C-alpha cells in the first residue's frame, strides 16, 4: 500500500473511528483497520455495539489494508509536523510506515484478513435530516437518557418515524424529554427503534451547525447513520420502550412562564449552598404572581430570592433536585419556558413558549420524608 | 462566640493548645488485645479456660487460624496457619468457628473505654487501636497512668487482658505494646528509644515483610541497630524511596498523626462456601443474605450507596469483581440484591464458586431525607417499612432472628 493524505483529515478520521476503541466497552477491541482504495483512505473500528467508519480523500498509488492496535495511529499523526502524511506498507509486511516532513514512524500492525466485516443493513426504511436539525433534537433529549443498568431499555433513545415526522424520546423516570421534527422522506416506512445511548452520544459529537443531510437507514437489528464521510452502524436495543405519552398529564393546577436564563441563574445560586444529603434540593414557591426560589443546608448556609413572574392558577410549593430541574430548563433553546404543575408530588411539564408543540419535557419533584 | 474564663476547657490553661506541627512532644498509646478471639471464647465459655483454644473453624475445614489462646501457642500454633497444620501440631486443641458479631460488640466497648481519655482515637483493626493522649495528660494524669487505667478498666469491665505501649509516636507505641505480651505495659522514652529498639530484629519495622527482610539480611543488616548505623543515602539507593522511611523508622522517628478513622468508603460482606458450588440458585440465596447484611450495615450507619460491586471467586481462585451504578442512592436489601444478581447472571460462567461478596460504594449520608420521585417506581415506602421492621426485630432478638425465606442457612 502507498498513499498520501492530508494530516488534519487523518487526525479527524483516526479520532472519529477510534472512538469505539475505548477501554470502557466490555468487548476486546479488534483495532483500527486502515484501507486504501479508489482515491480514499478508509478507517474502521468495531466493537460489540457499534462500528464507526470514516472515509477521507487520499492520493492512492497502491491499494492495501492493515489493522493497527488501538489509538496508535491517532497518537502518531497528531504529532507530525507536515501538512501531508505519506503512508506505506511494504509488500508482505505488516508494518505501516508514516512519513511527514523529516519524520518517519513505523507502526507494527496485523493483517486485515481477520477483521470482522461490517454488519449488513437490510435497509427497511431510510430518512434524511439536516445536521443542525438533528443536533437540536438530540440536544433537547439526550440529557434524559438513563444510566441505570437495571432498566437497560431506558439507556437507549426511542427513534420513531411516522410519515412526515421523526420523534426522539429519552426517559429515566425522573425526567422525560420528547422532541418531534418534520422530516420530508417520501415513501419511507414508519419505524420505532431504540438506539443505544452511547451511539446517540457519538452521533451528537459528529453533528455540526450546517445543512448537510444526515442519512439514516433502519435495519432489522441495526441502524446506520451517515454524517458526511463518517458512517456509524449500531446495534439496536431489544425490548419494548415505554409509552411515555401515558405519563403526560392533561390537567394542571399552576402555570409559570419565565426566562430560562433567569431561572438557571437562580438555581445555580441555590446550588452554592444546597450541598447536604443525597440530593441538592431547591424549593420553588409560587403565589400571587411572585416566585420564591430558596435552598438551605445546615452546613453551608441558605439562599433566598423572590421576583415577580407571569403565573396562573393556584399557589404551588414544590421541591426539585437542582440538577434535574436545571437540565429541563436548559433544554429550552428558544423563547421562554412554561412550567405546568400538577401538584406538589406530581409531574411538572416544561415547554417552550415559541414552539409549544414540537417539544415537551417532564420532571418529577422531590419529596421530603 | 463569647468565651468566658470559667467555661474554658481545662487543657487550655497551660497554653499548650498549639497546632500539632509546632506542638510539644506527642504521647501515643497503642493498645493490643491479647489473643482476642480466643480470650473472648474463654471468657464466655469458662470450660475453655486454661485450654488450647483455636479460633478459625473445624480442623478438617479449609481456612486458617485467626487467633489461638496462649495455651495453644505453646504447641507452635500461630495465626494465619492452616487449620489442618494447627491440628497436626495440637490435636488436643479445641477448635471453634468464632463469632464475629460478638467480637465486634466487645471491640466497640473497648473503643468506648479508650475514647473516654482522648478524642484522637484510631482503630487499626478489631483488637487494636492508637490513642493520642498528648493533650489529655492535664486532665487524666501522665500517659503511663492513663495506660494503666485503661488496662485495668478493660480487665474489670470486659474481663479481658490487653497489652499497651506508650511512646512518642505510633511506630514506637506499637513496638512497645508487643514487647511484653500478654498483659504488658511498656513505656519507650524519647531519649532512650534509639537504644531500646536497636537489638530488635528488622522485621519489627513497619513495612518490612519477608522479602525486604531477606534483602536486608543478605547485606548483613540483622537488627534495627544495624540499620541505625547505616548510611541513609546508601539505604535509599538500595531500597528506593522506601529506604529513607526505613531509616527514619529504625531511628524511632515517625510523624504520622493518629487519625480518627476515615469516613466509610464502602460497606461489604463476603462468604466462602464450605463446598464450592456451581448451582446458581444456591449462590443467589447466599447473595441475598449478603445483600441483607450490607443493607443492614448501611442503615445502621445511616448511609446510602450508589454503586454495587460483586466479587466472584471460582474454585481455581480466579477472582472477578464487577460493578454497576444504580439510578439513585439506596440502603434497601432488595435494591442491592437485584443489582448484585444481575451482575452475577451477566458474568457467572458455570464454574463452581468458592467465594462470593457484595459491597456498596459511593456512599452518602442520609442528611435531609429528600427522595427524588420517579414516574415508574412506586415510592419505596413499603420496602423502607419492611427494612425498619426487620431492623427492629434484629435489634431486639439478634441478627439471626429474622431473614428472608429465600435465604437457606
């Protein structure tokens, strides 16, 4: 194999494809496969949950392939001085020689023949969505993914498509987030699949603030995302996702409309003192058009503030976990947040006043025992 | 805060209430119970007195001697020796399994006695503790007087014998308590410390195990005195960073403070099966009883944990630990059990199991008992009520008075 590629392209590709090679996954990673063919270099890694492959343009003089251990390539290329990197594997040898500027580095590899093939996607349905739209959807939902191994299905995100609409849902029982977006995909079949949380976070990392289309293909057991030159193929989680709409209340007793920034700032002031016990707790008290935010701890002190707010309905005195409520408020990306309360111990619903219909989140309060 | 002259604590009168770094010479007491477990057995069962008692298990069991009475030591029985070997040396010995709960109760009473003389109390193990009495001497008299009082109280209130060492630091205090066992009280003075410890073998130095000892002996260093006469730089070259500490200890210098026990980091229990078992149901049943013990300890200490760890040792001694994080902190038996069983089922490979253990970490005090409500789980009130009732029964009738039906003893 002989090829030349841009150093920055190579850093990006080795980094992106190397993401599955973390020690956190329980499988033994097979390494990073490097393939040179038809004017491009292709870097691939696979673990038991997902495969990431990243293609970059390259001047290929002689095709070939090699598997390199772990993150070696990314580490090596990042330290090269030149703009371009020459890659070479001598016939019959398993050493990759990298040259850039005056430097030369030989990396010991393994033959690529034993490398697992990427799973075939029996594409049942295909949709596409602009990067920035998907990014906004994930930003508003991924925070609600559960990390509780006892309910594995909730560690994934529900992706459901019905003609014209893509909906993402994440829930951990303390909070729920649901976001819908219009997606124009003529003839795509409806689907309802659960994508592992880790895959969701990987996709989120790749997305930029642009209008490039992300291609999404659903198979029986896998989902495929193509974000520009990077492809992620992930296993789907098995099992039935809960019907979160069942938990969406219909009657409320109190409504509060407030600027997200103002409430987040108040919560952060509360967090300064609320450090006792298991849960950092804040108390919201709504009465006669005024909101009182307060927190206290025996050890650190107390916080109190009161401001006039836009509210309707009954008086409400309710406690929240500061972090959980904060995530709900931060998830509003446009306009004010409207919080609708069902009672002191019941769910509270958050929506944006600008887009009240495409997004809602739910947060459960805290109870003193 | 207003400070009256009258209410000022006595120990401040002499103006020696300075920071430990600048303070006057320290005085540390080290207390070590004599043949603790065996002595407790002889205390509770008078028929065992004067006989060689070996605590650890039956002679045909595997396992080791945890303690033996002085009568048994005459036959060459030692702690950590295998039970079979102990039986070979002392067939007339009385082998008992030991009663951990009873020993712990007495240990707590012992610490209560010691705590009366200084708040700076550091338990080292179940039968051993350090007490810093530097500031207490104004209240209770000179350190040797305090030590003698403690020794007498342990004898009269607990009916047990202990050995004490009084010295300017922890290392010397521990050395001293070991010099005249049983029932000894040895005082090592600052000025004579160096000479007093010089004839002792090098193993007496903290951190010198068989390997280091061997290495030192090969260089002709047999006693602590030999090390005192060594060039510290040479010692450091031979033993690395360790060498410097070694030299300082050999000279009787040790400035580690007596630290009250650190906050509990984890709470765990483990069980070694009498017969290795590959039967999943049997392992699960043991797991439940372990989870219940962990839950009980957490509730007693008013702690909740978030990470459950399972320890699994197969017959060939390969040992695995696996852990998982829960969604919320808990002190409930079944939350711990559920997570532990899931870990077990995910990792159990069918080989016979020798030992199994469960522990909880990422602990947090109860504080203000705020509960994050969840959409899916019913509030844990019922489980909490059950735990409260079971705890109350155990308080009244003993730890073994109630358990889950699934637990087979």
